[in-house]
C-alpha cells in the first residue's frame, strides 16, 4: 500500500477498509452464534427428582440451577461485548472515511 498521510497528520498510516469490514462482519456472526448458544439458558429450574434417591438431591438441583444462571449471564456478557466491538469497528470505519474525505484522500 502506498504511504500517505493518515488521520490527524500521522504519516505512514494506511487503513484497509476491507479488513475493518471483515472484522465487523466476524463480530456480528459471533454475536449470533453466542446468542443462539445462550437461548436455552437458564432452564426453568431443576427438579430434584431427576437425581433419583441421591442424598441431598435438592442441594444438587440448586447447584445446577446456579450453574445455568451463571452460564446465561456469561453468554449475555460475551454477546454484549461482541456487539460493542461490532459498533466500535463500524464507528472506526465511518470516522476514518470521514477523515480521509476531509483530507481529500477519499
């Protein structure tokens, strides 16, 4: 890529819009995948009878419910962060294009 003056007058910086777009698209796909992965969580509640005659099956059912809630929270957290990344990459591309246009490079 040719060397040219970049945003804010920093010489030698060149932006690859295709790379930004690919990163944004990948982030968007991951949002969908993590969203799908989190759809069944948390379950409606674990019935202690599924563990049969185990001692303290009620405590085990409570523990399973806690794990499911944690998985649900973590998947929601990841999905939210990936959405933020997607938006940020979109903003970066928009800002770089606007700066290039203002500098006569676009």
